[in-house]
């Protein structure tokens, strides 16, 4: 009873809406009663009665909407940890999106990878939660350093800086700041991001802690952790036994040799994960692997000691975000099952529960553009995929940005958040603050996605791009063309050899017949 009367306190701000509901009920009842008791009614009185009824009905609807809105605010306020002069701060529904304390109660998301793919996922999820941890590789050891890196003697921090930019609320401004190259004579050639992280490293004496503190100073919506602080080199072994020990040269050598990658490995093989990596994975609600270069951005992170084991043992929902296009020199002519096969051969099974794949509705003009560069759509080969215990979720998640096919961060985040909400609902947690917040933001994001899709005129993918049976109608990648030329040449040579052998046998048979005939004639004579 006490909790019931608390709803009538001045601080709840619901009494006005309750009174408005009662007022609306009175008007509705009056309107209905007027119609029922009147034996005759003029057109004017009928119009007046209808207006009274409509006003009453609208009052009820508006009151119910505002009571629900205020109820959500009260729930958030009850769980809010922010303070205002020692007291809990009062919130309104519009402020929820910008309330970082509320967002810190969101799902714990761990994103593993590198490059633009990882940052795309971060951009989508920062609208729902601040509990984002990006685990990225620092794998540029041995590559040509920039002037700034050589001058400051810094570690390869490009992926770290890019992830910090992606997590920022003001990512464009942060991008300009972190990538700023000074023009001042005394600082010419130096990069602000390198200087800043070098300064933080000198303060804390540890690059991992320096990066963690940097995100606090820059007010970033999450954490960025290097997968390892050991100096690692990403190496590739090709099918013909060739070994490549420089990450940037892998695609180039693969294209020159026309040989597929047999395996990828890191040197040293026993490098240790950085502080916080395993803990973040163990504590995660969602683990997302990819998208990105399979052999140079995704797999190297999983090969670091104990990382794949921690993912396997985690109770989190585990997602793999499939690439939309194949990558020349790495995944030429790879279907989705080939990506799974590569992951399985390198780190085993049970590290992926779900795979988010594109429906392939990419504008043909862009497909042709990628074909010229040696890339193609990643096919969803359902027959082979049935061999893997992974649930495939297909969404139209492609978008065009700067003339390139990119993943749509909003679609990726909305799809995974919806699955989280369904899981919370399954566990009867609809009144949970996290659920209410996620549902509220998800609803708004879905509206925006729908509006954007209406603006974009998508052309349905042709059957030739979807069906392997009509593979001849589909443009081959450069790798595949070279590879098929070699196979075709071998087949033609073998065919000619077989034909020559057959002809030789026939000639030999004719000569034997001729000899036998001559011998018979000699015997008769």
C-alpha cells in the first residue's frame, strides 16, 4: 500500500496525467450517454457530442502515453548512479541517450579484429552501450615506419588510434586531432596521436595502461586494448611451401605466385596476451569477431596464447561478421564456408555461435568495380555451411561509402542488440533497466534504418551472382583467372598426350597388320 501511494508524490509527476485520464473518461461517458438518451438530436448537437467524445478519447490516449514515458524515467532514475549536489539527478526521456551512467549499465561488448571492419562495429554499438572493449593487434613490426614513429621511437599504434577515433562521440573532430601532422618547423613530420600516446606512455611507463588512461582523458565510450604487447610478426605459408614474413607483402606474393594461403602464424608463437584481454573476454555479454582481413586482421588476434580458449570457454553470445566481398591476395574465390574452414583449421571449433552475413544486394556497378580489382561477393553456400554448427543470420548490411562497399554499422548493431533483447525477454527481464533502454534506442535506430533503406534504390542481385551453377556468367577474380588458366593448360596438355598415345597405338596396329599381310604374301609365294 505504501508503494502505491508513492505514485502520488509531487516528485513522480504523474498526478496531472491521472487527472487528465479521469477528465477524458468523463467526456467520453458524457458523449456516449448523450447519444443513448436523446430521442431526437439535431446536426449541431450531434457534432458537438462527437467533438466532446473525441476530446475525451484523445485526453485518455495522451495521458497513457505520458504516464508510460514518466514510468520509464522513474525506473531509470531509480537505477541512475549520477548525482547532483549529493542527490540523484532527475532525468527526462530525451536525456537518456546522452546519460553515460545509464549507458554504462548496457551490455558488455568485446570486438576482436583490426582495421576499418572493427571500427565499423564500434560505430554502431556506441549508440547502445559504453561497455565496449576493442581488442586490436599491433602487427606493423618490421614494416616501414612513418617519420613520426621513427622520430618518437613509438610502437605501431595506427589501429589503436583508429579505434579511439571510432569510440568518440565526436569522431570527425577526433579523427582530425589524432591524425594531425604538425607544420611547425620544430614539430614538422610529427603526428599528434603519436605524441599524445608517447606522452601517456612516459607518464605510466606501460603502453597498455597508457592507452586505458588515454580513453578516460579523451572521454571515450569504451576501452581499447592491444591483444599483445610483444613484438609480433604475421607470417604466411603458401600452398607451395613459400613463407612470407611481412604482413603487407602477403597479398602481393600470393598474387605473384598464384598460390593460396595454406596457413597464417605469428612469430613468436608463444606471445602473451596484454593485461585485461582475457578478463574482458571472460566478462563479456557479446563477443564479435570481424569483419576484416581474415588472415591479417582476424586470425592473428585469435592465435595469441589463450585468446581462442577464453572465447571458447566464455558464456557470451559469439558472433562472426562475414566480409561482404572477397579480398584479393587473401580470400580469392572464398565462399562463407571457406572462411569457417580457415578459422577451424587455425583455432578449432566452438568459438562462433552466430554468423551475420550479407544478403548480397549490392549495386551491380560496384560489383563490377570490385571484379576488376580481383574481388567478388562472398557466396552463402548453404550445403557446405551445414557442416558447421553455426547459425547464419542474413541481413542487408551493405552500404556505399566513398565509392566503396562497406558494412552498415547501424544494421549490425541493431541485429545483435535485438537478439540480446530477445534473450533478456526470454529470461523474463522486460522490466530490467538494460532491456528498457536497449528497446528504446533500438526502436529509434530501426526507424532510421528503414528511412535510409527507402532512400537507397537497391537492384536485386542477379541469379548468376547467387547461383554457383551459372558460374560462367559471373566474373572471375584475377587469382581465379590465373589459377584456372594453369589448370586449363595442364588439362589440354594431358588431353593432347592421350590423343597422341591413341594415335600411336593405331599406327602401331596398322603397321602390325601390314607386316602380317606381307608375311602372308611371302609365304604364299
